C-alpha cells in the first residue's frame, strides 16, 4: 500500500481512454486505430502534476489506501480523456475579420482578400495599435476557453505584428500567460507571417535575420523571454522558398525549432526544399 501526499485522485471513471499502453511515446498509422479503454478506472496525480498510477478503481483504492490527496473527484458516469494538443494557433490579436465573410461568400479567395489589404494585414494594423494589457486579457480568455474544451498544450504564434516592436509585444503577452495560466504553451515567433507593406520578401527576410532574431536571442540570454519555435508563411505571393529557407536556418542557428506554413494554398514543394 502506498502512502504519501498526492495532488489529485480521479476516482471511478466509467471509461478511461489510454493512448499508449506499452511505453510508446506516440502511435502511428494503424496503431492510432487501437486506443486502449479501461472501465471503472482511477488515476492518481502526483504533487508535480505527473500521472503516478492508472488502473482499476478498486486496485487503486487499495494501493493508495494510506495516501492523502489535495482533491478527490468522483468520476462516476464520466469519461477521462488525454489532454488535447493544439499544434497551430494564432491566438494573440486585436480586432476581427467578420466583414470578410461577405467577400468569401462572393467568391473571393484567401489570397484575393490578402492582396486587397485584408486578411493578415487587417489584423496586423489593429494588433500594432492594441495595448499589451488589452492583448493579454483577450488572450487569456481564449486560452481558458481552450482549456475548458480539453486542450492542455497549445502552440501559440506571434505574427500579427510584422515589425519588431509588435512581435516582441505579442511574445511578451505569450510569456506572461505561461506564468499565469495552468495550460502548457509552446511559443512560436512568426514574424514572417506576411511581407510587411513597403517591403519585398527579400527585404523582409533580411530584417528578420539581422534585427528580429538577434533581439530574440538577446532577450532569451537575459532571461526575459524564451521562445520555442520559428514559423514562416511559405506561399506564392508571400515568402518564397529561398527567403523561407534563409529565415528558418537563421532561427535554427539561435536554437529555435523549425515550423512553417507550407504548400497551404499552392504546391511549392516547400517541405522538400526548406527542411533539406
């Protein structure tokens, strides 16, 4: 029988869904069709937030009969699922683009709207003008909504700033949310989300490589901010293959994991070129 103190006991769930049962880190292809299910099961969570035990409710009760828990949740009639991972989000922004639905209903494509000054550029203008406190408040509301829907890890991009000042402002907002909310966040610098007005792709790439990325490295070394990934919108009319590869390689050189929008609207063989 295990004693000790634990954070949480999820007790007596009608159904518990397990992804991996043989120590795998993840499942692939056919294995994803064979999720393991346990009935009348319990889960023990340690003080560090990690799962300590999973099993039959009666067996768990006996095994941990000498333990104390900060909280016990009766899960009778309920299903326990693994947390969802949202691997691509742009959740820090101001304004909205509801008015663009009319353009889409009239037949305008994503790039038609983008080239007309809408889409990303519309949101960039409003995000550049927004106060950091305003962005943090709305961002936290969105994260809490994700958490209520079962997301426990979310990748959060910048990218509605394009200039250094606003990109850093967005990344500070993401960094602050990491400290305030109990949800996993993987932060992504996405200053190459669009080519800023007044620049071409080459000029924008030069600015990112020579100005933005050195600043991110400086902030990381000073302990002010840690960014996990870098993202580029590699697309016809946005960043071409050459610029995308230059930006990704420069990001990798300062320790960022590479991540990018590729072949989203037009086939460009971006994955083959940019990751080689």
